[in-house]
């Protein structure tokens, strides 16, 4: 299983760590906290990105 830390996601999502933590806490990005660090699975990342894509598309079409 591939997992990412918040630091590893910063360049992928083009967002700062604080924003990624907000996604985890409020925006639907699933993560597991292990030894004080968040780990995000590749599957959870894909689901999050897909949900954001659908959300953006629905806003464009309304």
C-alpha cells in the first residue's frame, strides 16, 4: 500500500501543509494518524481528488 505524508502531498496538491490538514479535518480527505503523523493512502487521495473534480464540474454546469 502506498501512503503519503502531508509533506509529500504539498507538491502533488500544490497546497501548503496547513491547507492539507484542513482537508483532513474538514474537507473529506481521509487520513490515519500514526505516531503523531498523518498518513494518507493512495486510494484515499484518489477518492478525494475525484470528489473535488466532481464538485468543480457541478459548479461549472449550474
